[in-house]
C-alpha cells in the first residue's frame, strides 16, 4: 500500500464545470432527526471544498444504514444535508436520482448529496450495469471513504472501472498514515490489541506477530492467553476453547522474534458494575469467584516502558472494561503515555476501531495521536493484512 500507488487530487487536471462522483462517508449517528456526532461530516471538508473551489460540480455518493436494496425512507440521506451544509459553511443540494438535465444546469462549484446508494439493489452486489449507469453522470471519480473501502460495492469500487479514479484528501491521509504504521514502519514497532474476544481478532493477532516487534494484548482476550499459559482466571471472560489457538499464536510470535506482553498484575472484582469493591493481584492470585476487569498498575508501568523503546505504535482495542469505572485506568494511563511520546516526537502513533476511538476520547488524548482512524471494519481488515476492494480499485485504475 505504497503512498504513490494511486492518484490523488494533485493528479486531477482542470475540473471547471465537470461533474465529479465523490464517495464519502455520511453514515453518521442520528437521534430525533439530529446528528449526534459530526466527525465523519468534518472529514469530507478538505476534499469537497477543494473540488468545489476548483469549479467542479460535486455529486456526493454515500450510504446510510442498511436499507437492504430498497427505498426505505427511514434511511434517507436528506436529513444529513443541512448538518453537512453547516459543517461545510456552504449550500448543499439534494438529489433523489441523478439525471443529466439537472446536472447540466448546476452552477460550477455546486455540492449535491445523492440519495442513499444502498436504496439500489445493485449497489452492494457491485452490479456492473449499475456501475456503468452511475458512471455516466460523472467525468471523474473520487473515493474519500476509507471506512467503506473494505466493501466491494458500486460506489466504493465499481465506478473506478469506468472513470479516472482518485483518492480524496481524507483517504490519502488515512492510507499514508497506515503505510507509515505497518506498510513501511520505523522499527521497533509495537501493537496494542485489546477487546473482549480472541475469536474476533484472530487474523489481526496472526498478522501482528509477523509484522511487529512487540505485541501488547489486553482486554478480555488477554484472559484467554493467560489461561493458555496455565493461569486460573476465575470467572473472567475467557474463551477456553481457544487456548490451543492462543498457544499457536504465542509460538508463531516466538518464531517471528515478536515479544508478546501479557499482564502480570490485574484488577479483579466479584461483580461487573461501576465502582464495585476491587483488588489488585498477581495473575496467579485470582480467586475462583473473581473476574479480571483491567490490567494492573505494575504491568501498565512496564508496558509504558515498552512504548518508550519503540518508534511506531498501532493500537486497536482497550486494555480493560474501560466504559465502566474504575476499569478504565490501564487504558487511560497507557494512552496518555503514548500521547506524550507522540507529542515529544519519539513515537508515530496510529489507532483505530470504534472502541479505541471512544477510549482515546475518554482519555482526552485522541487529538495527540499521530492519526486516529474512525473506520471500524476497514481498519480491522487492514490490520488483518486483507486487500481492501476500495483501495485496490484506486490502485488498479488505468483510465
């Protein structure tokens, strides 16, 4: 995923008066008709304003929710138009269906949201006929939605087979950050992988042990690895049926010269609730009626020292049950260490995944990381080493 293996807006010539099909992510959380988090709307600003200022007719393609190929109006993009206009600071139109007569008379610099692409049954099937039909409305295609790049849909991949294709500014920035983190990183590289279950991160763990120098495992999945090493984890969340798999990953790490770090002291409680009675113990001292809910302070200090020896950090998943105090302490402490190292210039830090973004925001350090990806599935599949159809379509574009 080299930084120059796809075209960017720098490679796009004069677009004055030309309609451009721009795939963006407008799939924002809403409640009572209002956007509750406009992060994804703000992400489109650089690409959309640049193209509009260059005189293009900007036709925004996006999905919203899962309408399953039908025009289900509870998933209409129309309620997103006004919040997007506010974020952009300029007028934004809305179009149910593209048509040449309407597009022809749009003023140069216009911005128009096209209705939910998933209303069409061919979108999620990457239907060639639909791709050709949609492509006829534009003279160039820009993909600025990395968060949807793991989908082989018409608007994320198919259009690149019919039009000159370019990465938007957010997509370009994301791919550049990811390339620096794992494609061509500065070593030593450390990965923090947390979360509830090993089963949801198996491919990530297998990929990481081949690519990084240090792998820090936290969250509920650490319990499965501790159990694989013969530790009695009591009532803790643990996938006992995956202990053999955990041992295979540990053996693969040994062969790849990757050091795996598991907690040696932990915070335990008999109940999973806010601020219950807790104790901090060595992992070998967990009682039968206790559950591990966070990494202990001694282990966090040791893990912070590991970060200080590294040049690159990739982070996905919390260290403990961070949504429930006091089991956020390890995540917050380690995140603050990473942020401080990033600010002083000794660490390149890239993080992604829904829980991770929430945890870094909770710690108040999201803005201090080198790059925080809001893409969930696409970020995870990138960590798994899978080809992302939306990125491959840009890289393979020869038009």
